[in-house]
């Protein structure tokens, strides 16, 4: 999946997580997707793209949290051009 597709998937998952009309199973599935994104090799690009292109507060908050987790867990593994 390319970066723009992943960004759209993140935005949709966040809407499901925060929607009052989502079922518990839908919410759990969306949350699982969001949590697994931290292990994706494209996660840094996804986070930066989300911060650059989306103005929604929940998306911005998630993107910052994603970047925080990447720095915390994978800083030594990141290529120099991504640091």
C-alpha cells in the first residue's frame, strides 16, 4: 500500500474509533490497525504526510504520537535521511 493510501486508511480508522455509531468490533479492528502501523516501515512517511496534509485534530494528534513511538522505539534503525 502506498503512502497516500495508508494515510486515507489512518484517517478512516480514526473516524471509526471516534464515531459514536461504531460497533465495538469495528472500533477494535480500527484500533488494531492503528497500533500495527508503528511497525510499518513506511510509518515515518505516513506520519509526516498526515501532519502536512490533514488539519483534523485527532489526525494530527495520532500523527504526533506515531512519530513519538517511532523515535522512541526505532531511532537507531532509521536511515539518516529519515531522522
